[in-house]
């Protein structure tokens, strides 16, 4: 086997190996709270470090420097990792639990997790429900004008990097990634089933912003790999009426994009994935280095926009 073939084989093997390793680490993190108490979010921080290393080893030839927004990225990561879930749970959980408390007299919808079936079935149910919810929420965040203005800050990044994985407005991130697990928890599923399912869905989502030139191969048709996610972040939408708001909306998995016709991954005559011509905001807005603007969602709330000097407020998604 030639050195080129060996190198290509190793490249294709990197993503599945990393996914398996971090699935294990995620389980350890969730089942050993003493480690989590000593170093909160250690598994995600470890993944960050590994992905950054991969970005140095497998350099993407179309990479765009992100150094000028590094302070923004660091702030976004800290807010997302350590504040959003806590604050969302504090504010939203009482609202979601009200119906069961009012009508059933208890916090959980089901008094016992045994009522929801064996453990393996609960894992399947949770995984399917979470992936469907996140797909449609993400798609709605592209199709609804108000939600898009919140979500669009995430699409201003000009290249996928580990450090801009969590560049999102807090409400935008919570709607897509936190609320669904609050709903699952209130149903009364077995905590072990939730941990395993969350670990499965976490890995694909965490790696999709990897800026390394890694090939997904067959994984592209099951998981949102960097090759798949770059097309989601393309500044130019595919020439297809069904994809006028974008493509590859799945968070972690591609199944629902394939089923609902929003999967897009063009290849050349050699079978290699063709990268998008440019990553960025489809409306042409530059990346936003000011986290305060993201936090205040200036474009979603016109009154907030007056606090800033910029006058360019064209709509980036056509109104229906």
C-alpha cells in the first residue's frame, strides 16, 4: 500500500476513532460527578484541545484566519458551557413542569421510568425524539425571520473552527440544545438512558465545527461531519427551491435531512466532496467580533439596533 493511500486511510479513520473515544469520555463524565465537580465540562474542554490539535495536523486548504474574533469566541464558549444550561433550566423548567404538577400532582409525567419501557428502548426513543426536535428547531431557525436574526450570528463565522462552535445567541442555543433535554427529563426517562443518548448526540455535534481537513466518508450519511456542516454554513445556498433557506439542518445526525430532502453534499468525478465556495452569512454581513451585539441580538430587536452605529440592516432571508 502506497504512503498516499495509507495517509488517506488514516484521514478517514480519524473521525470515527475520535467519536468512539469521546463517547466513552462523555459517559465517564456523566457517571462520575466527583470528576465533574473537580473540573466542570472537562470532557468538552478535552475535545476542544484535541480538535484544535487536529486543525494543526490536517490543515484545511481553504482555512480563513479567525484570530481577530478569538476574544469573542472565548467569551461565547464560557457563556455557553457554564451559564446557558443553568440559566435556561432555572427559567424554563418551572414552566415545563407546571402541567404535570398541576394535573398529576408530581414533577414528572411518568411516576416510574419502568413505564417507559426497557432501558434500550428508552435510549432509542430519546435519541429519535431529540434528533427530530433539534432538526426541526434548527430548520425553523432558518425559515422564521425573527429566529433567523437570532441564529444568523452563528452564520457570520467565515470558517469552521473548534473555537467558534458555541458562537450563538444564548436564546438561539438554548432553543436548539437545552430545552429538548428539559422536556425529556420531565417525562421521567431513566437517567442512564438520558446519559447514553445525550452522549451519542453530543459527539457528532461537537465535531461538526472541526476545522481540520478530515474526510467523513460513509459517516457523512449518518453524522454531521465537518464536510457536511461546511455546506450548512455556505454563504451561497444550493440552487434548489427546497433548499432556499439552507441545507443540512441536522444537529449531530443527517438522517432527517436525508428523509426530508434537505441533505446536500456535492461530489466531483473522483467521488470527493466539493467544499462550498465560501463560508459566511448569506446576506453578506461580516463576522461579528463584538459579543455584546450578539448578546443583545441587535438585528432581532430593531430598538436595540439604535444603540449601534451600523446602518446596514437589509433582510438576509426573504420574507414569505
